[in-house]
């Protein structure tokens, strides 16, 4: 895991150089360098790093043998009868990439660019502390989006980073279009649709009382709701199984963060009214936590909403008195780095044995 700690050290160095006396230009340079770090780490990883990296290499090779004429002739079967799987848009995406390259290594680098560049822009434009945002990503989210997932990584770049632009603009039709496009690549993206209608909800006492009752109902009936939801979105294979609860650490982290957020919500919203977007996303993520006790696969849906943590935590830190902020910042950073070390993730570059 040494390379991950080196990455954290580089983020600290970039932060000291560019964020000590920040300007928009220096913030842009920091976000660019931090993004480049993750593009390189993700794109240059060994094929054994990431649970699905080898599997996606097999899919990529399979796509080479599917002609454009076959895709065209079978287009109705692909998108209606699902003759090539649940996510037919991914095959089309691979074929488009293969117009330029059939090298899987270059493909992995392109996937890293497609996700990380929008991530960097999203942080640059919306985060009040881009250093903290990248530390959170590097300690909590990289293992899925930069190392494991590919289809959902692409879908997330579209609906979370791209979709948020249209949420802020209030452009429902463009948001729907981007959801539909992403759902052909990974159907779970459809679960992000309700966020458009919830993002701007005011965080009132009545709203929170309703939320608390809903959370209690979800917790009590989690198995029944999970089974029904899995069938509705076409993922019947994600049924309750014995390894449920393997996401305890992250689940309890979300719950604890939600409690802190709600305690500090007035100060957070006074400092930044747009923070209600991040709070509402966190509330949705926490509402889904009981499903992880049924099947850890529920984390796939939670990931779309929990990314808001990267923007919310800086707002939580800003909600403290000025003399307390640096201490809270240090505690938050230290806790995240300890979690990373505790997980002890492995990393190899593609040229290493």
C-alpha cells in the first residue's frame, strides 16, 4: 500500500504549495495535479489489482469480435430483448473506443480520464476545500471507482458529475437524457433519478421527522423492500446472502456523519445554501444503508449518493469556529488516513510481478 501513502504525501505537498494562499488559478492547478495522480494510479495498475480488472479485459476482447453490422442488425434484440446482456450501451461504448485503440491498457487509462477529469472539475467548482475532498476520495472511494468498477465508473461520471450541472440549472430534460444514457451502461444509474426532485428540499424539522420515520420503516422491512427493488430494476441476482454486513465500517461511518451533519446543519446552510444538495444526497445514502445488511451489493447504489461526502465534509469543517477548524481538519484527515492504513490495500503497477 506504499504507493497510496505516497499519493497522500503528494497531495499534502501540492496542498502546501498551491493552497496555503489559495486563488482560483492555484486551486485549479492543485485539482489538476491531484486528478493526474489518480489517472496514473488507475490506468497503470496491474491487471490483478481490482476484483474485476481481468474480467473487463475479457469483455473488451470479446467486443473486438462483435462487428458493427451485427450490432446494427441486432439493435432491437440488444436494447429490447437484451441479447447481449443487461447493459447493452457498454458494448457500444467499447466498440466506439476500439475505433481508436484495441489495447486494453490504453482503454484503462481512458476510463481513468473519463472519470477523474469530471471528478476534478466537480471538486474544483463545488468544494470549499479541494484538499479535503481529494483526501476523502483517496481514502474512501478510490478502491471502487479507480480500481474495481468500470461500467458503473462511467455511469457515475455521467449522472453524478454531469448530472449535477443540470440539477443546479434546473434542466430536467437534460438530466433525464443523461440518466437514460448512463443506465444503458450500468442500469443502477436509474436509481439516481429521484435525486433531481430531492436535491433542493429544504432541511426543515418536519422534513427530518418524515425522514426519520421512513428510515425506521426501511430498517424494519429492509429484506422485503430489497427483494422488491432488485426485481423492479432487473437485478434479481442480488438477493439476501450470508456475507451481508461486510460493509459495516462504511455504513456506520455514513450514519455517524449524518448525525454530525444534522447537528451542524444550521451553521452549514448559513455558510453555504447550496450545501442542502450535499445534505440531501447524504440522507438518501444513509436511508439505503439498511440494505447493505441484506446484501453488500446495495453499496453500488449508495455510491452514487455518498460521493457528496467529498463536498459536504469541507462544509462541516467550515461550520466550526475559526479557532477550532484546523483541529477538526486534522482529526478528519488523520481518521481517513488511519482507515486507509487499516484496510491495507495492495497495489502493483502493470510492469511489476
